[in-house]
C-alpha cells in the first residue's frame, strides 16, 4: 500500500509506471509485430523503448509537478482521462492519434461524435481514467529542493542520451516507424500532434484566394449535380465488379460510367477540399461553388454532412432546413437531399446550374442507421458501434446496405434529371474517401494517406449524362481534382485555370 506522503521523485516514477502499463498496449503490439522479439537486437530495442518511454514521461512529469505543484496534478488527471479515451479508440477502431486524426476530432460535429458512444467507452474512462486520477489526488507529494531537482534533471538527460547512443543501430528502424510510434505514445501522441495541427492551421491562408474571372460561353441550359459521397469505397460497388449486387438500379441505366479513382486524403475536410479545388497546391484557393457563383452560375448546396471549406453562396441548406421542406417519407435520411430538387432547378432563372449534394450515407460506425429499413437487402447486420464485436459478415452487410441506398438515391436523382428535357444534364458522384471494414484490424478511416490501405483511398467516381449532351473520355484512373475542370467543361465556362486534360468530357 502506497504511503500518503511521498517524495516527488518516487511519485513521478509511480505515475510514469502506471502510464506505461495502462496506456501502451497498442504501442507494444505494434513493436512486437514489427521486430524480431527472439533476436538480441529485437530484445534490446524492446527494452530500450520501454525504458525510454518510462524515463521521458517521468522526466516531463517531474518538471511539471515541480514547477506547477497542485496544478500539475490536475494536468496529470487530464492526461490520464484523455489517455483512456484515446486507447479506447485505438483498440476499438485501429486508429492512430496523429495530426490528421486530431484534425478529424476537432472538426467532428455532435451528431457524428455521439454515434461513437458505448458502455465500453465509459468503462475505459472509469477504469483507466477516473481510478488512476483518484490515486493521484490521494497521494501528498513532499516538495523538493531546487538543488536536488537540478541534479536529478541533469542525471536523467545524461542517461537518456546514453541510451539513445547505445541504440544507434536501431535509429533507422525508429525513423521508419516514427509516425506510428509517435501516434501510440501516451499522452504525447495527442499533445504533440494537437500542437502540430494548430501550427499547421496558423500557416494556412484562412481567406480563399480568388481565381481569375471566368466567362460563360453560351446560353444553352445545362445543369450538373455533384454528389459528394461519404466513406464510400469502390470495392463494395457492383459497378466496380463487387460480387454482391449493391447497384441494382444504376447498373440498368444507360449513360452511366464508372471511373477508377483515388482520394487525396482519408478524412472528410481534406477529401471535400480536393473535390472542390482546381489543383492540389496546399493553399486554400477559391472552391468550385464559390467560383461559379461569383461568375453568374446558379449554385445550390444541400448537405446532411459537414467539413467543407467555407461556402459563400446564397442557396445553402443544411439537413434541418431541408427537413422542413421535405414531403413524403425518409426525410430523416439522405433522400432529403433530392426532395423538391427538380422543382428548384426548374424555378431557376439561370441557364447554368451547379447543384452540390453532400451526403453522409456510408459514415460509420452506425451504418445500420443510415438507410430506411426497406433497404436492408443484406442481413444480418452489425448494430454495435464497437465494430470488432460484430462478425465480418454483419459489418459488411450493414455497410453494403448503405451502398444499396446510395444506388437508389442516385437512380432517383437521375430519373428526375431525365425529366428536365430543356437541360443538358450530368450527375457526378464521388466520395470524399474510402473506408476500412476490419481489414488488418482497421476500421473507419483517417489513416495518413501515405500509409493508408487501399480501402481508404479507392473511391467511386460515377458519371451519368443525358442523351445527346456530352461524350465521356475512355476509362482512366482519375483523382478528385478532375471534378473542378469537368464541371467547367460541361457548363461551357471558359477560365484561365481550366485544364482540358483534367476534364472527363470529350471536346
């Protein structure tokens, strides 16, 4: 049993040990899977990493508690609470707490974040967060003299540098896996990467850089409906060769083409930005809807999702706005995006129209809640937010049903566009990113694009055109940036930044 009064040095050693034992199972699982634990060098690396994490955490906790005293204890409580939540998501979904994931977390709305709630999450929080926090407050720390503090800090630094030097042969291995290792070390994975995220944000331009003016070339009535899908991977579309019939309606419609495509990112904010920008520059240029609206094109944006760059148009409607106007059933689902859309297009006084529908149909983990019951074509389905507890069949069935529902929405949209006989019409469907469904014990999305599996990068790019409007180029591998130039081309808009090679339409 621990004494109630304890010296600072002993206290930080205890806290660092608890931190190591409770929150680093995913770290050790990764290390053991990537080294030869039976070799001498593997054992040395394993032991050295353990000592390094233990000592460095103790070192930082030591400095923090010496300088901040009681406030330092509150910071430790915050760390342990956040550690517990982070470990839950790592264990449950196979995510990595890197800069990208921090961006996802900070840009997540309440509806999405609440879908991850579970009793297991509470258990993690209580057992791995609250219980250790009680221990922290029960122990009274005996203050330390400055002289002893400086001696301990100096000796620790000497020890750390010596340990690093002794492991010089493993530096290449550590450098190779640094992103993953850094994303699994608690609490620094989210502390450091949160700082990196905000630093990156501070360097980005917040005001969109205006593109050169564009010119509408004719007065022929044309409409493009751009449907931005959510977490849809091409692998589960029968249009792309999937052995389950997930596209029973689109597969029977003439003039429907499916291109192979890759997303530029594995999370919504970056994926949507890529779809709407003219090229990948790393800067925030004027996005497609803003650009066309400024150049006298009618632009309509409807969304049940979130994460797009700032949209500066007149006709922007969220799910709550659309539900008020929705007639018939299924207004709680993504069908609400196309309710009354045909009439809205007909009412427009402009010859050129862009409609953007930002859907959320295949977003996890609650796939089974994303479609009406009648679209549950495949069963049984996963009804747990802890996806690993479901069988692979249940999980994939639930996800596939969201694709069946997407197929229905797109087919219904095309049927409405066919009735607009005065217009040349096109529908472009593309997803912001793909999705992992348990492959390699990964779920959802958000793995850095440089190391992401194909399931999170391979996306559908499906195009329909009305009869006698425009021919499409032959099948090729596309990117999300093809959208911008294809829309300009179809609407016959001339612009200095238009790239003919990036359009999917033939001249």
